[in-house]
C-alpha cells in the first residue's frame, strides 16, 4: 500500500515539470551558411578591389603625351609587349593591356617593328596601331669605302629619299656649317666634306633631314678617328687633313687593304725625298666620273689635284676612306719603296725601290694585262 502511494507521488512530480524544447538543428545550420556566404561576398569584393587596383595602377609615373619611339622585337609575346609598353609609360598597366588584348582577340596579331607612340595612350589605340603594323620606316644605306662625296650624296638621295640637291650642296660646299663641332673642317679645301664622310652602313629614319644625315657621317668619322694613333704622322708635320688625303689616295690606288701600309710608305718616302707623287688617282678625281684611263693631255691638266705637275699632296682628299686606310695613312710600313705597279688581276701590286725595278714591274703588268 505504501509502495503504491510512493509510485503515484513520483509520477505526479514528473508530470508537473515543464517540458524543455530542443533547438532546431536546421535553424543553426542556416545561420552558419549565411555567415559563410557573407564572408565569401566580402572576400570577393576585397579581391575584386585589389584586382581592379592592380589593373589600373600605372607602372611608371610619367606625364602623358610625351612622344616616344618603341621597337617591338620580332617574336615578342603579348606579355613581353605589355611589360615593355608599361615600362616606357605608353600604357599605364601591363596586366590591363594583356586583358584588353585578350578581350579584343588581339593576341597573336601584334606586329614587330618600330612605332611612333606617346606616353599615356589608350589601350585600344595602342592595340590598333600594333595590329596595323609599324608606322616608322627606316632605310639601310651602305656607303662603300672610297666613294666620293658626290657618290655618297647620290646614294642617300636614291636609297633614303634625302633631297639630292640639299645633301649635294652640304657635302660639296658645307664645311663651314659643321666646322664648329668638327674643327678640322675649318681648313677643308673648297669647303668640301670630301674625305670626312665615313663609309659604313647607316640606318636612316624616314623624314631625316640632309643636315642630320651629314652630321651622322661626320660623327662616325670622329668616332673612328679616335681609334687611330696619330703620333707618327704628327712627327712628320702632318695633320688630320693630310692623313685623310693620304688615306683617300690609298682607297683609290689600292684594291687590297693589306697593301695599304706599303702604298702609304711610298707616299711618305716620296714626300720626304722630295719627289712628286705622280699618282693617277689624283688626276682622275677632277675628270668626268667614269674615266678610268689617263691621256697625255690629262697629265698636263692644271689642277690642284694633279700630282704629276705639283709637288706634295693634292689640295684635298679624293675619296672618303675607311678605318684601315686612315690607320695606314697615319702609320705607314717602314720600307724604302718609291714605286708600285699593278701586276695581279686580283689587284695586287709589285713594290720597287729603284727605277730599274719599277721598269721590270711594268713589263710584268704588260704581260698580265696586255697593254
């Protein structure tokens, strides 16, 4: 009986306790996902802002509108082109250029060459120019050793579209115009630049003036002259103009560069004796272009270049010599030669110390060439 009452009492207590509600698992899961989504959106926004900043951050701080020539090397990738343009300030950002190129489907269409661009250009305009191709044209003009000033002028006119009358006037009568920067021209004979237009291959930009072309040639001469030891020539009282005159003769009198020092020694030996040079090339200089043989009347021509009539060097250079000839003119071989005669069909010559040896060499010439 007591046990039954006890059981009833326990059940009554249990029934009187409030029932606890369990939290919904679904509700908790939804809250977590919402927070993660929010964080993801924030992260995307931050990443986007960082990316946008990177795409619009200028690579270099330069003023817009400054002209600049840009050379795109053959085989350059879009990435390489983008980095080059950004480094020069043509575009603000390499990454943005690459993106713009991708969006415009321009990858692989950008052409190598040199372009006239400017700093701070719109990406679209740069892509259009590079896809169209180079807008800067260059001419490669080769000036051989031994060309005369008139031949130099004619070649630049023909191959680099330089006005022939302008450049011809400068090279034949424009020494005073350049003498301030090139003092040796102050004494140039007839104000000619003959002898100082250094022979080489020049790359000339389309539209370059005749004056700038000539300045380029003279600067090249100065650069090469700096490599020449003038001590020996100066010890013989010869100046730069004298050396250039001798070098110009070497270019016209000898076809083989290895013989330049020997021909130079003949000139020095004759000047020291003294003995007239009697060089055909100096007489030919004043005759119509294309003349290759002299007549007896030609040898009597009263010209400052006629070394058959006048002592010493001719009045001025007779061609534009290269570096090998200039070096040989400044430092001749040590010989006792006074004569040389063409005896080989390859242009080689026989050198002689006496007149008898000279006559024997002339006989060899007749045997080889038949006249």
